[in-house]
C-alpha cells in the first residue's frame, strides 16, 4: 500500500487520503505580488464551486462541490501580505470542501477552474499595492459563533513567496572523477549512476520547461569540490539546486529512497548519511553538529529553508508514488534533514536526493538499468513540476525561451 505523508510546510500541505467524494484537494498555495494575491488550489479533477463575499469580518469563501480534503490540509495558515490575512480550509460536510479567504483589503476578485492540471485559481486585487516593507502577519480573524465556516487552531505564520518565476535550475550529480562515491556489491559506481540520472532529468526539464535554463555542475566524469558546486549555483543565480546521489550502508539489506534538506539534526542515521556524502567520519560529523554557527546564515533565511523543506517533500512523495507504481519493494524513507556540505551556502531552495541504496544488491541491479534511472528522473521531474506550478502561473508572456 502506498504511504502518503502528512506535510505541514511552507504553503504546500498534503495529508492522508481518505476521499469520500469525487474530487480531492491536493494542495493549496499562495503567491503574493504587488497589488494582487493569488491562491492556487490543485485538484484531482474538474470541480464545480460556489462563491460568496461576506463582511464583518471581510472575507470570501468558496464551496467546492463533490469534493474532499485530506486531514493535513484542514486548518488555518496566515498570509499577511497586505491583501490576504489568512486562508482557512475545512470539510464543510461530507460532499463539500470550504475554503475561506480572510481579507485585509480587496478591490475585486476573480475565481476560475483551469485544467491540465486541474486547479481553482483565485485572484484577489487590492485597492492599494501593498508595501513589502510593511507586511506583517495579521491576527487570525474570529468567526461568529453562529456561522459554519472553517474553524481550526492557529498555525504558525507561513513565509510569503518572494519569487515570481523559476528561471534557472542547477542539477548536481554527486561525486565524479577519482571520487567514485559508493560502490555496489557488483561494482556499480555511484558517480556513473547519478550522472546518468542527472542528464535524463536535464533532458526532461528542457522538454517540459523550454523557458527555464537547466545547468549541471558536471556533465562528465570529473571531480568537483563540494563548495564549488554550491558556488556554481550561486554564481548562475539558480532558483533551485538539486543534488543527486545513491545511498549506501554497511547493512546490505538497507534499502529505500529519501530526500534531505539542510538543517541541524540529532538523527543518527541522517548524520551517517551526511558524513558519507561529506567524506568525513561520523565523529567529525558530530563535531560539525556542535559547530552550528557554520550554517546560521543559511537557517536565518527562513524562506529558503522552508522552501527547501517543501521542495524535498514534493520530490520525495513523487518518487515514492511513481516508483511504487512500477516496482515492488520500494521503501519510502521520507524527508530528513542533515548538514550536507554541498548544501551549505546555497542561496536558493536546495535538496539532496538519495535515489536508492547502491549497496543493496537488488537496488544496485535496478540502478544499473536505463528503465529505472529514467523512472527516477521522471519522478524527480514530477516533484519539481508541483513546486514550479504556482510560479509558472505568473510567468511573463514576453519571456524568451532559454537555450
């Protein structure tokens, strides 16, 4: 049975699916721009909805008919962008999902269903363009006791999106040259596997997003120091950084897929993985954990950290779903956090993907096949697509495709 993880991160939330109605709410995202704020509700299929504008307090709500919402999506998330105060969601009744948008100021709004993929897109326009320097989280609105709108505990303030489009993605195939990375029991090199997956992912991204520039830290069997990989991404003003690796363990039975983002951790296994990728001992890794100051600047950028977390979950869920649909014995090890040198200093959302355990004989055999590598690349693409989709909505019409 597929395992679906509850995520409460960034502006993307996903939950355990127990759909009782025809259309499932898959994600809710917000994108703030000068003079407008956009809410994007991703759906599993076409849906009908009703809308209404109420006052005292000022709000608009949308009832999606014949729809259900995972538990992880139910609740309130603060926006505070000067136009929207908050977004609240609930299963209003067994066949209706209610989405309430609490307003700071509104001149007009529009809402429509779009397809490929299916979404309810809500645009709210303000009377006065908000000043980003004055944006602050508003207190959550209090509902009247006699209404049946969505109610939930207050959730932590969510960061406001600062990007308007994704222009550059950097893919980092781990290891290379004399640094072979992990070696499988039958002699398969991690450096070769991840380079092939990275090239496939670059091809797929170029096909899907001709207007996005896709770069690789290495395109051949050469050694690139870890700090130079991040520098390459920063120098090219990358919007996303994806580092691809194959996992390994002294336990030949260890198997599964997992995705990391940069953060302090007390998870012993996560530290072990980071120590191997950092080419240092586990003891040195523990010392590095104690020297948290080396990444304080990274963790201070809450938007980057939270967006890395969100990207990691989207990629991990896509890999688990896509690979489980084709192969047996796929273990979803989830999203973890650790101190990877290759992610330290990255100025953009960045993740490290451990595609499978090359030390496991059966997973090494899969990694040696073109079909499995292509499937991994497509799964990573699927996660990136979910991340990019709200930014894609505001892509400038006059943007020229990148070579």
